[in-house]
């Protein structure tokens, strides 16, 4: 049929597309093996309370230490992990790592330290999600639910299915906190902020980058709205002292970004916590 249609008809698979499909297949096979081969590592990025300058939370960010390609960031493999279902066991693994570290850091540094963990919609919708992990895992270390913050994106809450609702309620009953990640970049129906019990808005990095432009008004508006609704605000992607100062001035509660630290392997993060200046010290 393609031939009959003549020169104007495209064949569906160009060589480039074939190559891309092959790469993807190879990568998803690699990915499946990677969990058994212990090729993943969780890195931690500090979240700073702007008023006191203390590190009060860390965000857990997964990396893939690929045997031939080196360290691969989550943007490159999380979508694939979602498509293949691997996100569920991978997510459980990240959660267990993060909770074990949290227990250690609470004991050694700060009994109120919190860990933030990203959850993709695929995890939220998975069947086993309610059965595994969080609560039992926290209990193992004698930790309360409010030691953990789950980061989700706005899209999940728009037309939330019954199962999503159920999981959100389960989190709330356990005392686990919820943050909206990349706030302001998704569908902006704000009604969900009232409908669901949200604890934090994380202002997307794109607004923080633009504090000399419209980003300033947007950040300020987000802070005012969040506080009115009883939520706290975390700014993402803070890279300069100036950005930090502006965010502090407009009342943003927390900041995270390369200015403070890149995401670090657990041991380096422990070192960061021990070296961090204690503002209450004489
Ligand atoms: P996110 O949750 O919005 O995480 C923040 C991203 O911004 C991280 O990228 C972090 O390294 C980066 N970042 C932090 N500070 C700065 C800064 O000052 N400047 C710049 N340019 N970037 C900064 P990363 O680690 O590559 O993660 C990308 C995304 O992958 C995350 O975005 C999150 O959506 C997803 N992700 C990471 N770990 C997990 C996980 O364990 N499970 C799931 N489901 N998703 C994850
Ligand atoms: Mg996040
Ligand atoms: Mg984010
Ligand atoms: Mg972001």
C-alpha cells in the first residue's frame, strides 16, 4: 500500500526510529537487571529552613550507576521505569533506603529531620501500593508518619481516581505529609488545594530562575496563597545568594538548590550534616 501511494507516503519506521526503539529495548532490559544488580543509588539534597538557616529535610533522588554508561539521572530512566512497571519495586527500594538513612540522621543530628521522596503517578495507581512499605517500614525504626514527605505532581490530583484518593487518605491517616512538586507548571486547577490535605508547595525552578522577571510576582503570589491556605512553601533550584535573599524576603519557608548543595551520596550527606553551622551555637 505504501508503494501504491507513491512518493508522498512515509514509511512508518525510519532507520532513526528503528535505532531509537532498539536503544529503548536495550535500556529497558538493562533497567530490569539493574535492580537485582544493585546498580541504583539514592542521593540526598538538603532543604534549608530560610528563617534559621538549618538543614531540616532532605530530598531523596535516585541515580542509576550504569556499568558502561556511568551515572544516569532519573529524567532518563524514570519514564521507562514507569512504562515497564519497574517503578513499583524501584520506588519501594528507594523508600526503604531513604527511611533507613532518615532513622540514622534523626538519631545523630536532629530528631525532627524529615525525608522527602518522589512518587510518580504510576506508583500511586499501582495495586500493591497500599500494602507495601511505608507504615511498616517506618514502624521498624520507631518513626512517626510525619517523618516523611511524599512529593507528587499536580496532574495526579486533577480528576483523581478512587485509588489515588484512597492512597492519599492512607498517607494522611498515617501522618505522612504531602508536597506538590514543580508547582505552577501543571494544570492549574487550584481547587485541589482545598479538596486534598496538602502540606507543601514546591515552587518550580523555572520561576526561581526568573526572579528578575515575572517569576518574582509569581513566587510572591504562591507564598501568599499557600500561607492563606495553611501550607508551607519550598523553592526549588536556588543557585545564588540573591535568589535566596529575595525568597527569604517574600516569606518563602524553605529553599533547595545548588547554592546549598547538589544531591549527595548518603555518606557525603552525613558529612554535610556534621559540618553544617549550628545557628543556635554561641
Ligand atoms: P524533582 O523532584 O523536581 O527534583 C529536583 C531536581 O532538580 C533534581 O534533579 C535535582 O538534582 C535538581 N536540582 C536541585 N537543585 C538544583 C539547582 O539549583 N539547579 C538545577 N539546575 N537543578 C537542581 P534529578 O535528581 O535529575 O531528578 C529529576 C526528577 O526525577 C525529579 O525532579 C523527580 O521528578 C524524578 N525522581 C528522582 N528520584 C525519583 C524517585 O526516586 N522516584 C520517582 N518516582 N521520581 C524520581
Ligand atoms: Mg521532587
Ligand atoms: Mg521538583
Ligand atoms: Mg522541578
